[in-house]
C-alpha cells in the first residue's frame, strides 16, 4: 500500500512538471512572432541554406556543381552588381559599371545593401577585370557573363568554381527579375529572390495606380559628360507600358532610344522630362546639359517652362538592376504624384 501511494505522488509530480514546461514553451512561442529571430533561429536558417548544397546549376559553360554554400562570391560582370547585393552574403567582390568613386555604392539606395556585407572588394570597372585583385580576394565562387567576360572565362575557371550566365537567354539587360531568380538558384536563396520580386511588383502596381491620371508625355534622358541619350520604351519598361504606364512622346526614336542633340530634344518636347544625371553622385564631373541650360532653346522646352523637369540619378534610374529600378519608380512617383 505504501509503495502504491509513493508511485501515485511521483506520477503527479511528473505531470505537473510537464505542464509547467509546456506552458513555458508556449509562452516563448507566442512572443516569437513579434520579435527578431533568435540566434538559435538564425543558426537553423543558416543550416537550411547550407543543406541546399551541393547543387548543380545549368550554365552557359555547362552543368556546374557548387559543392558547398559559397562564402566568398566574386561577380565579375559589371551589369550584375546591382542584383547580387540583394542576397545574404558575408563577403562579395564586384566589378562596377564605372569607377568606385562615382559608383552607386555611395547612394542612399545602395547603403542598406552595402552595409550588411561583412566585406566588399572591387575587382573591376566596366569590361576590365583586375585579375590580380580577384586572385588576392580568393573567391570560392565566381559569377560571370558569357559575352562580357568571354575573353577571361578560361582564367576564371582556374581560380574557382565559375558559373557563366548566358546574357541573352536570361535577358539581363531588360529583365532583372530573371537574373535575380538565377542568382537565387545559384546561391540557394530562392526565397530572397522571390520576396524582393514580389515586393517590387506590388510597389510598382501601387505607384501605377497613383499615377494613372498624369497628363502629357514623359521622357527620360541619360545625361553624361559628353553625350545625352534618350531612354527607349523597349528598355525602360518599368516606366512605360506594363510598368507605370506613362505616355511617351510620339517619335520613332522612342522605342530604341537614340543619342540626342538639344534640337532633337526640342523636337520631342515632352511635357515631363526626367534628367538622369550620371554625375549625380560625383558633382565634380561635368554634364552635357550644363551648356544647354544657358540656351533659349532649352528654356523654351515645355517641361522646363512649366517646371516639370526633374533631376534624378541616371545610373540608378536608367540602369538595368533591381535596386536602381526600385529607386527610379519611387523617384518618378514622388515627382509626378
């Protein structure tokens, strides 16, 4: 009888302990949805990402196996820099479209992405890759383009695992969403790619609805130090057509874009003119329109007379990448809303 009673109280104690532990666990879980992930959760996320490897990628240079989660990623195609920064990387080496001093890396749009990197190394400018800097960086993965980096692909493959993206198939110059999706596949971060694309498309739709009543024509020009280029509707899809749906001037040059003289701009004579300055970051550089602005022709433009000419960062707003396009959509919305 004594043993039965003792067993009874032991059972009660165990049940009570189980209830207490369960309550504590439930309390922690209920609070987790309103707080940042714990270290344990982050470790779990990292483990999940690492478990996505090895993986095989279909690339322009064949089927490439990436053995483990890349920690040091070098992107040697200058047109890819914008897209790679979206992803969670500890270290990245980039080839930039222009010099580091005049690059978009220093803009407010890029800052959140640059700041989250533990290390950022510049290994090239435009089509020139600094092979010495690349070797010194010691990447474990290199991402390149089949056209831009054609002459050095063999050298790249000797340095580290190299994924060469077919620029035409991926349509990198007018479809950054496809490139970002490809990067997600390569890095095992498909969720990061999808989230950015979904958010961008939602913001684009909201902006389009807000600008539905904008009247008149809208043109975008790249303002460089020695030339001015009209942005074509074929490439600036974020602003025209299925993008923001803005109305372009009626002119055959509008589809592909063309180098413009002041007289050519006067012929277009848009109601709204976005001046995409390529010296937006580095004002020490000249702009072709500096002299134009002193002329009577310039001051006779509809957009100028009606104070509907807007200065924006041309490298970002008229570029090909997601960060630049996101900046551009927001800049256009703020100017026209």
